[in-house]
């Protein structure tokens, strides 16, 4: 897999959601649903304080019978999460996720969150690279215009 940078190559479709630590879990879950994201960055004054994921909502609120209307993000967030710089590679993100069991990693530049990389982002990148590799090998082995799709017809 090429050493692609997170910001420039993978996160261009990424939707960063940042909320204050005083946001309720219900309000955060609604925002996550509206934006179709699986994590929210908890920030104050532009500084990253923590991260809350959909798993945190399930495991730290729902499973424990806590009231999401009164539970705040500050009560369930992972404080001071590990981050990656914007020039980190997809391989760097994958290694961090595998080593620590993360599904989302914030990307921070000069103390400001500029994005978040998810396991889904990495999956899509790896899938695209595999498809490109197969196409290049077919072109090399069989010449221009040959593909599995063309043979099927």
C-alpha cells in the first residue's frame, strides 16, 4: 500500500464533529446520527479534551442504565486520547488502531483537531489499493483491455 497521508488522501470526505464537554449524550447521539459519524471530539476552546464513540454510548451509558438526557460527554469521554499528526500514514493509523483496539483516532495539528480517521476509512483505502493492484496485474499479464469483467461477457 502506498504511504498515503491521512489528511490529504483519506480524510477528504471525513466529517469532523466537535462538541463541548457539557453536551448531553442524547444531544451528541442525535448529532452523530445527523452527520452519520461514529465519534465526536470533545473540545473546549479548540483544545481536544476527549473522544466519545458510539461504543462509549452503548457501553458507558446504555449498558449501565445511565440516563442519556442527563449524562454529559465529560462523564463518559476517553480523556486525552492518543492522536496522530496530519502527515501520518494510513499504516501508522492502522498500527495504532491494532495495537490499542481503537476504531477512531483524532488527527491533531498544532494542538487543534483537524480530523478523525476511522477503521472504515482505512478499510476503504485498503480495498481501493487492492482493486488497483489487481487491475495493474491484469494489465501487465494480459495486456490492455483485458479484465475479469470483459471475459465474463
